C-alpha cells in the first residue's frame, strides 16, 4: 500500500504568501520514494467570500484531515482568513475524491456531520504524530496520480521541441500565429512603455526571435484619436473570414478599454494602412462594455455556429472597493463583432488563493483552444508582473451553451505556475498555437527583472486539462 499525506506550508514573504501557503498540498509515498504532487504547489484552494460591496474576502485552509464516505476520500480543513484565523465557526471546508486527480468541491459543511478521521490502524505512519493528515491508498491509484501530478499525462520528453528561454526580453502577453505562409508575433511592448502595437514577421517560428525578423508598428501613439497609453495584449483572430486584432488602449485618462481593429483585406498585415480604425466594443444595448470600469484582454472563440468573446473587466481598481478583475463572456455576430448579441455573463472571478494572493486579485488574459471535444479557456491570476502569476483554465464541452455558467468547470489549481518549469518565474498571460511542426505549444511571459516571452510544448488529457513537463523530469 502507498500513502498520501496532506499539509499546508509556512508563509514565505514574496515567495509563498498566505494565498498559496494556506492551501492543501499533497505528498505521495511509494515504498521509500516520496513525490511532492504538483511540484510542491498547492492543489486545493477554498473559495473566497464576496462582501456586500462586491469586494473579495480571501480565504484559505488550515489543518487538513481525512474522513471516509464509502469509496470516496473526504478532505476537510479549517476555513481561515489571510491571517490564518478561523472563520465560520462550526463549519469545515470539504472536498471529495476517488482518485486524487479530480476533486469535487463541496464547500462549507457543518463539522458535526463529517465522519470521523481514519483510525490509527488504517494510517501508514509518516511521522510520530498520526492525526488524520495521512492515509493509505490502493496501489492501483498510484500510476495515474504520478502521470497527472508528477510526470504529466501523455508526454514524451524526448519528443519535446525545445525553445530557448527567454525568447525575447521586454515583451509580455505573447501571441504567435501563421498567415499566408508567414509567421507572426504580437505582444505588449514593455520596452516601449506599452505604446503602440508592434508585430514581427518571419518565415518560421524560430525566425521570429532572431535578428532576421521584420518589425512594424501597425498602430502608433496618436493624441488626436486618443491612442495614448496601455496598448495592451494584442491578439490576432479570424472572425468570419476576416482578420482582426483585439487589444486594449486608453486615452489621456488611464482607463484601458477593449477595441477591435479590422484588416481591410488587401496589403501586408505589417502595413498600418492595411488596417481600419480601431472600434471600441459595445454591449447589445449600444453602451460600451464598461462605462465606469476598465476592460481589457479580449479574446475570441467559435464553437459550431456560435461566436463568443471573453474579456477581463474591473471596477474601482486601487481603492478599498476594488472588485478585482473578472472574466465576462458574450456572443457576437461575425459580421459585426464589435457589438455583443447577448447580455454579458460573469464567467469567473479570483476566488481561489492562487488568483488572489499578496494583494493581487486577477482573472485576466483568456485564450481558447479546442481539444478532445473540449473548449479550454486558459486565463491568468495573481501578479501580472511578478512571481505569483499563474495560468489556470475553464473547460466546457463542445456544443454546450457557453453563456450558462453551469456548463463550465474551473480548475482548482493552475496548470502553469512558478514551480512548473525550471528557471521560469511567474509565468502567465498565455496563448496557444500549433507550431510549424504541427505540435501544440503554449506561449507566455515570465518574470525576471522585467517580463519576457517563452514557448513550451503543451499536452491535453482526455478531460481537456493542459499539462506541461520539464525537460529534466
């Protein structure tokens, strides 16, 4: 028999704040060998509470323990605030699992109805103090646990395409795509103070990051048109049969807003004259997406005959009433994509500790891909310019009504974080693409004295969950 042990971590300022430390971590012991699941990063994060003024009250877990409910392993923990103090007296936060891969989040439950912890005789001793934090599991579970959390599903390290890191310094929010036999790279240009939309062109993916690439500014600073600041997160999408670039830009007053810029259908996409004037996106009633907040990081996806946009929205930023950035979704008509054809629907907000850590409260940077009949929308949480940035995912079945939040599942832990890839700190704001060898890749920016772009192979299991693996694992 093998053993699973649960634990929380001590807070390490600037490295592992309360939002991460106060989560449930797992260690697997097989014989004499120990595996830190998820590379020692938290796996189960209790949801925060939402205050009456729509702000978020961060929550965490302490003292996790096991109980049993038939074939299910029940995990319960004290529900605590950022200071580690228990809240909701008499209640415990509960998850259930049968395999330690998928966890059902039950939420707060009256502790009087939770079954007793496993008896001492049922626990393989890992420490001198057996207290319900460890449990023997059947060896039939071990292989899949290791595949998922240690050596992720379906990955052959020897077949991985390897890119240097960083590919380029001073560029964030990278998007890589091909068009008419050329390859292109779009990104937020930190070097230039986030002023202008810059695009690179080359004959292959590698060529985008050597000295032979071509570079052009396709939208520049313009005070008269109020293209003044925050030229953020440009994305390339084909909507209908027409190329668009989706991005955020702001005027004299800091307030980035989502815009679309349409290709005229002729000329080089490197030529600014080949693009129409940007149009700010509106709701179906004709008002802007947000009249008193900010909107940014818009992306596009199509499933069947329905087209959607997803974007990040935030209110009262930097004040005691800061809502945190939230992802919204709405439908559009391909022939007029700058106006929603539905009400905007809240998709997710930063309720887990990894999304809401060290004062950062972000859900941003969505990007979609369809694999294994699943719609996977990656998004980022935590600090966009620091160590805590990480990438999670929302997943839905193809053909489902994506405006119905019940059709989405949200990963409880990010699939890409500061512990995932050796030497890459604070990875986030990702996008997917199929490279010139036909393999799935994820592009992202990391953090090391400034933001910088990287690429890594990505794989998807049968549930659509993205997985990455280090070269050395």
